[in-house]
């Protein structure tokens, strides 16, 4: 597939979403790893509004924001591995849950992981667990959020599974006890090559967070 580039970062859950969607579709592309403290001229040119990854460049034109990119990928390459449901009501429901995930999860993670240790980690962990319990309720007893097949909501959430060890360590809790069905869902997703090849090793992800906290003077 000529003319497809991804402005990328291995540790970014947002970028992982796009890589997983591309892998699900079997699309070849050029990954261009960004050094985020020193953003490239190409990133600033392709995403002048937010100046952040991921950015998909398709035939020279940029598409920004992770789940907008995922939906674009699903629409352009609609002849294989559909991510959004065909039923309009189910499609709307999937978009609702993706919107909720994107709206809530980053602020909850920021409070737990990227705040000084003197902050109330216990309350932050409790709020994060409560959020994941709501998400787990939507999963129910289904293999994936859309039912039998891996889809749009799974793509939106599964990158954070790669950081479960990090959240547990900072929050002093265990997902296996708090959200067992979500843990089983994550293990099921990892059986897919599109996921396993694009999620970080949990311990490498944790070390990345610890290192960046030190760089930011957060201890």
C-alpha cells in the first residue's frame, strides 16, 4: 500500500489504536516514530492544531485523532475485517462507548499515574476502578464488546490493557480481583496478532512511565 504513513509512538495508547486497526485490515504502512519532546516539522505541519500523534498520512493528506483515524480506516478499507457494526443502532452504541472511554480515561489515568505522590492515590485508584467496572458491565458475558467479533470498542480500549500493570502498581489494587471479566477479555484480545504485536510489554510500559515521571520531576 503506497502512500500510507503513520506518525507514531510505541508507548502511546492512542497510536496503538491506529496500529491495531491497520493490522486488522492487513494494511502495510510506514511507521515514523516521533520524539515527542522534540516534535518533528512533519508532525507540526500535518497536525498544526493539536500538534500530537497519531497522524495517519494517506496520499499526502493527514487524518488526526486516533478514533477518527480508526473510523476512516474502517470506511476506506471496508472490504475486510469490519470494525464498526453494520446495524445503525449498534454502530451508534459503539460510538457512545468509545466517546465515553476517550472522554474519561485519560483524566483518570493522569490523576493516578502522572500526579505527585502526595496526591490522594487511593481516591484516584477508586475512581479508575469504578470507571472500568462500568466498562466491564457493558462487556457483560460477551467475548468482545460488539459480540462475537473484535471491533471498534475493543480497538479503543485494549491499548490500556498494556498499562494495567502500571495502574495496579500505582494504585495498589489488582484488576483480576476488581474486574475479572475485563482481564479475561484482555487476554482474549492478546491472542490476536494485531493486538499482541502492537501492545507494549507491561513491564517495559511501567518503566517508561517511571522514567518519564522522573524527567518531569514527579515523585
